[in-house]
């Protein structure tokens, strides 16, 4: 019995639940100058995920002149920041850039409380479970799954 | 009275035009945190530097022609791990983008070897730095792809025919793993007009492809492959001068000769392929004899005193080498480095560092 308990304890220690606390930098106010059609298609759109950072690396409030807002997400199932960076994958097909970012958060779809906080503070904290329904794969139109970033 | 009024209007218009034409300076510093506006090189405060080149690009893309601006971003700090695409700007011949390193520039070796300097490094399958605008200059960067993909590529862009200019100079590029289907540098894209000067590129894939580009000028570059892969794959679009291409071992050509012949002279190779298309060139120049180190992980392409590349270049191509050393006017060396004694080189690097420091603080 003691042996089984020891093994179970070892297994628990050896397999800790991995979770990351990350911050997404989201394009909120994209540039609006006129571009040729092929460039317009691949410019950053509102809601594109510009960057993915460990939240510990984003300690300061964002500048109010920034084009971006920041969404901190706790309990992200990625085992490493490199995995989470799949969120900034570009959509390229046969040497043609189709979209600047494959994943997008449509600000209009967010709950009004979150939207309001982003407008005033430019940053907000949510959980992974709260965030997932709003993280959309633009190629499939579906919400992101844990498997996409682990 | 009317003439005076018109004169006044012209003067006002002239002065307005002068005021509008401006250089926009921005900063990337990996010691900073995301969310700054990039207007200083500070690492705290709302005007702090951008934390990555990617963040800079997403925040600053604009119509430089309409604004009448040129845009310069100076990169510093350590390793920047986000691959970056330059796209969505409007540029022109007088309104280009420069991405540069000054105080945190490499010393002619990658950060992997020297332990210092700004480096942009990623494992992106599409390349680490992807350029898709008409007028972009890269000066003094250390660019790495951690897998088999290009350190820098122009292959995803749309470029205006006869109205674009790409410059890559004083830069170290590398990738890592071996592949016969990828390149360290790839500028094989329709309409691209590009100049390479004082570029070092090494890795496990092929060296560089320029075949679909419009005009490619390659001066004073050093390309090295750790694996048995082709070096420069080019046709008539390329003019190559004072450039060394070599490999550790194998039979893949340094200067690929399977297509239409490029132009150029005074080049060198570790095999004999340089002799096929280029006059006044040096064949069979073994890398370990020319350079301080061609060992993977400790690459140093400064010339040995006994190098066969010394004083064998054509004159009038470039005034300085990759770290700013003045080239011999009449008999420059082949490759990215001009040979000088090690002690003198250290003084040169320190001197350049101080000059760059002064330039940087002008904007802070």
C-alpha cells in the first residue's frame, strides 16, 4: 500500500499540471491608409494577435497612443511560450501571404464589460476558458481548442 | 501687391513642405516590455521602446509617401524571438524604411558566438524576417532561423516593377539544419531589385537563391555552408563581385553554374566553380585557411593573415567592411571583412560603438 502511494506521489510530482499565464497583444486600431488590394488583404486587421508574451514580461500598462490592447489570459494549457506563439501564426499558402494572422479576436463579439475595460484601460485579465470562445481560427471559422496550442 | 502675395504663398508652401519631410525614428529594445510607443530607447514608461521588431511593425505601418517621411527603426538589446513581416506600408524612392542596429550591432560574428548584440531569431517555417515592401534597407542586423528555413526572405512580397530597392548590408544571417530545398537568404521573387553588401551568411541549407529577381548586386559577401549544399543559385539577374562562397566538404557547387551565366569578377570559392562565370577570381580557397573559424557554433569570418582573399578584390566597390573598417582603396580584400591586425580591429569596434552611442542619444 505504501509502495503504491509512493508511486502515485512520484507520478503526481513528475506530471505537474502545466499552465501558462500569457498576455496577447491585440491590434485594436489598425492603420487605415489606402493599400493595393493584394496588400490590403494581408495588413493587420482589428482583432489580429500581434504578439504573445509571458505575462511576467508585460509588467507596465500600455501606452494610450498604442494601436494595441492587451488581454492577459491565465491557465493557458501550452507547455511553453513557443507553443503559445502558435497564436501568431501567419496564413501562407504556396508562397502567398493570405492573412497576416490566422487567429483573431473580434472586439465586437466580446462581452460589453470586457470591451469597456479595454477602451478605458487598454488591458484586461480573463481565464483561458473565458477566452477560448472568442479566439477564432480564420481559416475554419471555429474557436481555438487546447490542442491547437499544446 | 499681387506678386508679393504670391511670393508669400510660395514661401509658406515651401516651408510647409520642408517641415513635413521628416525622419521618423523608432526603437526596438528586447529589454523593454510590450505596450510602449517606441519613441525612445527607454525600457520603462509610456514612451518605452517596442519589445520586438514585430511589435514595431504592427504599430508603425503607415503611408510614408503621403506623410513625406523616411522611417528608421533602431534595434537593440538581446534576442528578439518573434519572426517579422514587413508589409502594409506605402513606401517610395524618397520614403523608405531602414531597420538597423547601432550600439547593439554585432561585431561581425553572430550573437551565438560573441554573446552580445541584438539578434532576431525564430524557428518560423516561413523565415525569420520577411520583406514585402518596395524600399527597405537592413543594416547591421544579426538574423537567425533556428531550423532549415531562411533567415531573411523576399519571397512572400509583391514588388513594383523597376520601382523598388532592397538593400541588405553589414548583416550576419544564419540557419541551422541541413536541407537541399531551402536557402539561408531567398530573394528569388518577381521584380526584386536588391543589393547585398558586406553580408555573411552561413548554415546547413543552400546559400542563396536570386533567380526570379530582376536585378541582384552582390558585393563583398561571405557565404559558408556547413553541409554539402549549393551556394549561390543565380542566373543573369546577378552581378557578383569580391564575394567568397565556400563549404565544409562535398561536391555541391559554391557558385552554381547550371543556369544562364551571371556577371561579375574577383570572387573566390572553396571549389573551382568560381572560374566558370567570373574573371579574375580565386578558385580552391579552402575555408579553414581563409578564416579564423568555420567550425559550426564558433563561426568567425575575419581573415587570417595568410588568407588568399587578401588584396584580391576589385577596387571601388565598397569603402568599408562589415564592421566599418576602411577598405584598401586599390586592392581591397574579398569577402565581408577587410583584413587588419586583431588589436587594431578591437580599437575599430570600440570606436564605432562610441560613434553609434552618440548617434543614438541624439534621439533620446
